[in-house]
């Protein structure tokens, strides 16, 4: 099991469901997406849709998006295109 911390919240990902770990890069933002959708990143010719973990785990508790400056890595979930920041 891989345990990671995001804004003081510890999340666990089963290693059997870990598709990879990448550094979060400057990438495209999409206007009109939900607050939980962080951005799109292309990694090794693969499209990765990145989710803001804290907004998903603690909806309504976050009043601004300043925590996003502290995201450094993304965790790819299994063989999907979805990642957690």
C-alpha cells in the first residue's frame, strides 16, 4: 500500500492498483470543468486527467484553491487515464 499526504489528509492506494507516479507539470486547464478536475497532462503520449484529491475527499471544506501550489506528483490509477494530484 502506498500512503500519500495531500493537505494534511493521508490517502492510501493499493500497489496492485498503482499505474504509475509522475511529476506534476505545467499543463492545460479546461474552462467549464468541475472544481475537482485539476487539469490535463500528457505523459509518454498518454492523456492523463488529473483530479484534485482534496476537493474530492473534502468537498465544501476548501474555500480557495491555494493548496494546488503544493501538489508535486500525480498518481495514475491502475491502467486508466485518471490520476490523483
